[in-house]
C-alpha cells in the first residue's frame, strides 16, 4: 500500500505554490516527489481542498449484514453453549451464508459477544419457594458415586459484561437406599 502524506504537508504545498514557488522548488524544499506536488495542486484546483472528498476508505466487504448480525445475536441468546462450528451451521440454516470460523469469531467480536465460563441455572428455580424451606425439610445426599457432568460444556458465549447462563432442567432422583423415613419428599418424574 502506498504511503499517504499528512494533510498539513499537503497544505504546505498549496501555500508554497501560492507564494510563487515552482513545482520543482516545492519538491526540493519538502523532500517529496514532483508528481505528488502536481497531484496535490490538481486536487486543490478541482475541489478547493487537499484531500479528495469522494475517495472512499478501502475496506473489506462485509459478509454479514445488520439483519444477519441480529440473527447471530438471537442464535447466541438461544444456544449459549454452542461451539463455533455449530454456530456456523445454524447461521447457514437461517441466512444461507456459510463462513469460516475466523469470520464468525470476528463477527461475534463485532457484536460484543465473548467466550466465557458457563453458569448453569435450573429453569424451575423460584427464589420465593426456595426461601420458605424450614430446617426440618433439608436433605443432604451423597452424589460422589455418580457424576453426569462429563458430557456438559463448560464455556459459552454472551455479550460483554453479562454472564453466559445456560438454563437446564434438574430432576430430583432419590434412591430408596438409606432414605426410609423421608416419606414427605416428592420426586420429579423422568
């Protein structure tokens, strides 16, 4: 990419030209090329400024439009714990555009969505009902023999300054072994 000249140096070219210096003298004084001096003087004569106002800033064409970005945000809110390739498949299903992992990662960053540790909350959780338990209703269970967390995902995506919360369905499964006198407990059916 070609070097660009500072705007104040271009104005110096115009001031020296108005003072009566030739193009060659201006180029020698400012240590720049004579062709550049000619271009700056031509732009000034045409637009009355030293920078072409109609010249666009070169940038890469965006793959996702604003509506596609909104679809991406909706997908992230619906499926917090997806992997990037799953987001790509979902975006292809909804928008018809298939992109690379790096493009999706940049799009997530552009939307303000980051990867963070996943927090799990029970979907049936009710703070009012949880606060009304009496001390005789507490039950402590030993669940060290069975751990179903191996198939779960530990990281998810959400917007900046917000937790990635995955709502899950908790089922209370109580075995009869050692819990004979706890007949007032009710279990959720599978």
